[in-house]
C-alpha cells in the first residue's frame, strides 16, 4: 500500500466516525514546518473564521512565502477531505 492509499483509508475512517473534515499529509513531513502550517491553519479557521479549504490554502501560502519553508516539500503534502466549510 502506498502513502496515498493510507491517507484515503485513514481519512475515510475519521469521516465515517463523524468527523466533518480531515486534514492529512500525503507523505511524512517535518515537525517544525508542520507545526507552523497548523498554527497558521487554525489561526485562519478558528480566529478569522474562514472556511477550512481557504484556511489551509492561506497556511500553505504563508509557508510558501517563508524563507525557511518555501520548498513544496513543506506545504504541498497536506490535503483536506470532507467538508470544505468551517465547523460553524
């Protein structure tokens, strides 16, 4: 089984259990860049109350524009499955 198949299966399990949306990575990622991306994602979604898809995109853009994490390895692994909207 490849990485992508595992992500689909794991995401599907969370969605079947009642999660409205899942953000997952398609391959192993670095801890520091992922922490920065997730901080930005939750800032966009929970504080600024943006839709999950747009919030993830804004988080990706923040990493793209950072000097340390601009390489696609750091931000392109993340995908959203399920609802595109915010949880409210």
